[in-house]
């Protein structure tokens, strides 16, 4: 990973966060939002293949261009993506244990905020942060605070999407933005540690 200090998320960081949140949501086998998740996967800059599919990228005209991975940079990128998918699966397992601590009323109110079209992205992010603050206090101390926040952010995205599948795209982007603003250094370190 790049050792430079940055105040914002680079395109590579955003891609890592997209992959992580998408992979976390993919790890929910019985979720009611799989159709919406598949559509979202086709909108992301890099579609995460399932099984032995080729890696694809969106072209500027919106069509997909398949390519075979070649060279060291592509191989490194491919192994990084595999590490991120593995991290997403591990975090989803932690999320399964934390899920029972999320009251349905919190999910209902968060979903209502996402349905409110007059709220800005910043308002949605603040609403998510407020719910996270409530939840963090009731989580077990055996998981570090940053990991807890990361898991809860993705878990809330999952819960809102299960509540209202049509909100998946909005809650996905808000979760990605929240992670990029608040947990990016932790996420970079998590990926780097798994790659080492």
C-alpha cells in the first residue's frame, strides 16, 4: 500500500471499500436484496466475479469489456481483490454474531431516513453515524472499536437493504462514504496485514 498520508480516499481506496462492502453483502446468502445487489455489481467500476467468471470492467459507453489478467500489477490487484473478498466473508461472520443486538426500530428509522429524498448524502451519513454510536456502546469489548464500527456499518447497510431492497444502492453508497471518511486508515491496514 501507499505510505503517503492522505486526507481523502483515492480511487484505489474507494475501489477497496466498494469491494469490501459488496463482498460483505454478497456473504448474506438468504438476503431479500440479491437482485438489487447483482444490478449494483454491474454498476461498480469493477464487477466482482463469482466462481470462475472473467474479471470485467465498465467501458465509457456502459458496456462491459472482458479481459484476461496479465502481468505482475494485474496479478497483485487480483490477489488484493481475493484478500478483500476473504476479509468481507470474515467480517460477515462477525456481523452474524452482532446482528441480534440491532433493534428493528433502529433499522426502521434508518430506512425512513434513506427513503426521505430531501435529505442530503451528508444528512444520511450523519444519521448512519448516530445509529452507529448507539450500537457501538452495546457491542462486546472483545472486538476492537474500529473493527466494530466497520462491521456495524456494513451490517446496517445489510439490514436496511433487507428491510427495503430498493434502498440498497443508496445505503451502499452511504456506507462506502462513511467508511472512506472515518475508517479508511483502519481498512488500509487491515488489507495490508492480510496481504503480508
